[in-house]
């Protein structure tokens, strides 16, 4: 039996999945890959650009926006880890904030999901969390730990900041402006996914779904492709399913799936299975589950 290849994608806040990996998620889903999105916080500390309804919380609004983005991107399962957004400051961070959580604890929750899903690859962030936000750095720490422990392929989402500065306005400049210090040197980028038209449209729609955070000035149709068409990754481990899909994105699901299943058998090592056994006894975090029907 050919199992459907699965990729777990970890992000810090609702909207990061669309901004940094929206085209990749849509491209994977279109190639028949099961994408499980794990979002660590609900973005409670974001600054709303819209007026909330009476009694509505930003948390509730952002979860609804995230669910809509998941539909647009073809996410099969959404898991919210339930940590609180640490906010864009240097601390101290409160109890329950992702910024104060032990990395091993975050990694433990993530590992249970990766193991249960038999995922062969994990997407998270580069060591600076792309641009230094504490929640993004925590995502890197947890993601890198799980990649190391399970021996699966890690894809660290990043950006080519020099390219972003040269191009049309990018939402990363919302906070950092011209002082944008983000990403890695182009020589360290191991994989660049170039979105096709359909994936780029899905990414644009998913970003627009996060209307409480992303304004229309960052969604200019004329400059959108130039600003957001590329998605960059530093790869840890053997080339995996995202390399294949990025290179052969026009291939049919039937052509992609058997190859990915082969990698799955190779990477799903004894170490992974023993880790599954260990983590089964670990404590379970409060997790909100949303699955596509
Ligand atoms: Zn974020």
C-alpha cells in the first residue's frame, strides 16, 4: 500500500504560514502530499488593523482567519499548540507565553504530532527565526530538536533579505522597515520554491484572509509576484519531498507519491519508532484540533 507522504509545518503565529510558506503548502497539497500545520500561538499580541465585533477577541478572530487560510492552502489538519503570543518585545515573558516555554517541552508536543503523522519532513525556521522574534526563535529551537531526534528532513524557512529590500514592499518590512535584518546569506539557501500561478494566487488569498494583520498595501497585485513568489529554505538532512515537489511541481500526484513513499520507508527509522514509544508516555498539551472534512 502506498501511504500518502506527510509534511508537518510548524509556525509561530497565524499568518506566518501564508507569508513564508503559503505557496509551498499549496504546491505540496496539489501534489498529493498531506500537510499538517502546527501553529504554536494564536497571535493574541498582534495589533488588529480592523475593528473587532463587540465581545470578539483578537485570538478568536485570528483563529478564524487561520482556518480560512488553511482551506485556501489545502491544509489537511491544523493543530494549535495553545501557547500565548509573546509579543514583539525583549521580555520578560509571562507564564504560558511561548517565549518563556522550555524548548524541550515545545519540542515534545511537536514530536508527538510528527511521530503520529509518520511525517517525513518538518518545516520550521532558520536559527534567527527569520527575523528575530522570540516566538520564531522558539519555533526554530523546537523544530531543530525534533529533526535531530527523529532523523527526518528539516526545512528551515528563511528569506533572502537583500532581495526583499530591493523589491516591492514586503510585509516583513511592516515592523522593521528599511532596517530589515532577516534571513540568511543567499549562499546558505538550499532550496528556493518558485510558485506557479495557482500557488501564488492561493498564497495571496491566504494572506488576505489574515485581514486583521496584513493590510492591502502589502498585497499590491502589481508587485505581489515579485515580493512573494519565492519561498526559501535551508535544508537539514537528505533532500526530501519538498525538493521533489519544487523541482517537479507539474507532475501528477501519482508520479510524486511513490517516490515520496520510498523516502518515507528509508527515513522512518528505528530511532523514530522508539521515539514514538517514548513520547506516548509524555504529558499532552492542551491542543485545539481542526481537521479538513
Ligand atoms: Zn510570526
